[in-house]
């Protein structure tokens, strides 16, 4: 979450590198955070 707060435009690829996770794992985490309303999807951003 801190990485997203620091840089809301961070890409999934950068998150994968930062946390040593697969793209699928990152997508699952982001989907769950959106579902909970923790993050809001913005179509202009790459996440």
C-alpha cells in the first residue's frame, strides 16, 4: 500500500519487481484492494 500511496501511477511491472511477485499475484492483490474500496481504479493509470 505504501508504494501505491507514494506513487499512484506505479505499474504492475514495477510492483512485481519491488515485491518479487508474479503479475497474477499483483493483479489479485489489486483486485482485492479495489473490492474493499481501499484503492479506486482510475482508467488513466496503468494499475
